[in-house]
């Protein structure tokens, strides 16, 4: 008989108890880590759609409270009315889009982050080339020596 046939097979109940204990420990660790991050960094930000909604609300509050001292009282009232109307129209346009497509804004935010990372990489690479010195100061490179020996290609 081989060792494989003589080994004890764990009972399903014991394996299930171990899995439950592991799952419980992982959940506790995750909860503790979330609490630690919340204490260190504050509450997590919402989805991109929620953040857009907050931005629209903040901008509308700022625009509604905008005072222009150069205008008279009558003109000031007309400007305030116009600003309120524009803000309401903007909210009416943004809210349905956010409600119907909440994941789209998360994807757009992720795409924006990727574009920013690509831009940073390109800029850092270019800055590195600039700070190493110009190509003229280092002398001619292998591409600057003119045409190299050509190879004849028979087209017949």
C-alpha cells in the first residue's frame, strides 16, 4: 500500500469549520483595515457619479451666493434669477445622466487616471532626455553618421 491510500481523509465537517474560521478571520481583518484607513484618511469618497453630483451642488451654491457690487439692486436681482435658472437647468441635465449611468462615471474617472499616468510617463521621459544634455554635446550618434552600407535587393 502507498502512503496516499493510508492517509486519513479529513471529514467534510472539519474542513467546513476551518473554512468558516478562515472566512471569519478574513472578514475581521478587512473590517479592522477599513476602520484604520477611515481613521487615518477620513471617510472614503463616493462613486464618480456621487462626486459629480457634489461638484454640481457646490458650484451651484457658489454661483447662487455670488454678489456683484458693480451692478445696481435691480440688475443684481436679474443676475441672481438668471444664475438660479442656469443652475437648475444644469442640475436637471446632469441628474438623469447620473441616475441612468452611474458606472460610466467610474469608468471615465479610471480612464482619466490612466491618461494622466501616461502623460506623466511621457513628460518624465522627455524631462530625463532634456536633463541628460543635448545630443550635440555628446557628439554624433550611430544614426547621425550618414547612410550606412546598403544592401542590394533584386526585384526581378
